[in-house]
C-alpha cells in the first residue's frame, strides 16, 4: 500500500514543469507492450493493460488532482478502450499460438487486411473523429478537440487491427502519433509527447518487421 501511495503522488521536475512518475512508468509499460507486439508475443497484452491503468489516472488530471489539471478525455477514454480490446486481443493471440511452439517461438502469423478492410478503416477513422469531436468538446476536453478524437479513434482501430493480426495496424499508429505529439506537448504532457516521438519511429519499424514476416496475402473474413 505504501508503494501505491508513493506511485500515485510521486513527481519530479523538468525545468519548472512537475511530471508524475505514473506518466513515465505507464509509458514504459506501453513501450514494453509495443516491443512484445512487434515480436508477436501474447504477453504484450497484459503488460499494456498495466500501463493503460496508470495512464488513465494521468490524463484525468483535474479528476485526480494531479500537478497538470488538464483533462484529455480522448486520451483517458482510450485507456479504458485499450483495456477492453486488449483482453480480446490477448485471448485471440493465445488461441493462435501453435500448440507445439516453445516460449521463444512466434505466437501469431501476421496477415494483410486487404483493400476492402483498408477502406473501411480509413472511413471509420474519419467518421469517428467527426462524430466524437462535438461530444468531447461538450465534455470539456482540451483543444483542438478533433485531435483528441482522432487519437481515440486511431488507437481503437490500431488496437483492433493488432488483435486481428493485420499488418496495417502499425500504419494507423503512425497516423495517431503524427497528431498526438503536438497535442500532448501543447497540453503539457511532455513525457507522453516525447514517448510518442519514439513510438512514431518504433511503429514504422514494427510495420517493416511484420511485413517481412511473410504475412498472408489477404486476411480471411472472420
């Protein structure tokens, strides 16, 4: 309990900006999860869930009375979404594991989503952003609200795509990072913004690794 209380309140300072250790640790869990995803390991999902739980409390700054009182409702909401979809992805990946595979073997086989699914993903990203923007604005999210909505929708689709083993999910993360970096810097979440810069390079690497992993030509309709 003492450790949890310390983790909830502990901060350090960069310049004159207080930073929560929860934000740092949550993002480190996120990096570990992304690395596990690139290596196609099922443990990436529970590791990511831990980071999501920590970051949920960070992005509801006004609710939890943190040093940064800014609420990013899209960022906070996507942590809840991550947890739900990650449970689904964890189950799916464990089912895909070859019964004779050892601990060091690849857990899943990547596949291309196909043209039809790609079009649906793009339209869903754009339509979802348009639909969520007025909702997030009414709830008091940080401006520009469309960026928060874009990040939420992109994160939802990317996580779903990862659960479905679509190689293209890495490119959705790139689109999320391009918007997320300036938004988070503007809102004062410097650590998360810096992590997004790293994620941007990492997701491009992940796309190349998965694309070279001999994915199926087109994903079956499941």
